[in-house]
């Protein structure tokens, strides 16, 4: 499979991870674009036969770190995305699912960065602990600890939302 094909196949997962990191759609789109641009420029560094998703997650995370550091230096702050009016859906189950998904999204945004990254990679993207730890460049025990704290915080927040 060609590099471009593998990159296209992983794009939906990259967008989800970008949303987990950035907390806003506009920032997530910018982050995703920046990561893809970096990957295309560094395509000769990717080794065929290796996992492109792990490689891309690391590029995206490093891009996000660079972005947040630059914003901190410029003394810029994040502005919460304006809540738009949801387009109605006549199905009760679809409405309930949308509300619950919104609750989960808001709860994820409240997690500390370290916990949110771990939860996004393991629980949302389904990566193995070993792969997630490698992407985050942390020991497996640290990843496990962040996941436990992140899950507990999410359960507490979602229990209160119900």
C-alpha cells in the first residue's frame, strides 16, 4: 500500500485525536492539517511496513505541543468554541445519543492534558497500552496511572451529568 493510501486510511482516527487534544473544531482542523503537512514533508523518514498510525499520532502530538508552546509565548489564550444550535432529529434515540456524546465530549475537555491524551489514545482510538506509552514517550506504569485517574474522573463527571 502506498504512503498516501495509508495516510488517507488513518485520517478519520487522526481527526478524532486532534479533537481530543485541541478541544475545539477549528484548532483540531488546523492541527490535523499541520500534522499531515509535516508527514508529507517527512515521508522519507517513515519506514514501509511500520504502523503509520503511531507515527502520525506522534507527529500530531508534537505539533500540538509546538502550537501550545507558541501560544503561551505569545500570551494568547484559547477561546471556547461557541455552542451552536443543534439541528433537530426526530428520533429519540438519536437525540439521546447526541446528548450523551456531548456530555462525554465536555467531560473529556475537563480532563488534564496528560489524562486526556491517554484516554484518547487507549479508550477512543483503541491503541494498545504499549503503543500509547511509546507515542506519549512515557513508561507503561505512568500511562496506566493516567488512564485510571482519567477513567475515574470521567465516570464521576458523567455520573453527575446523568
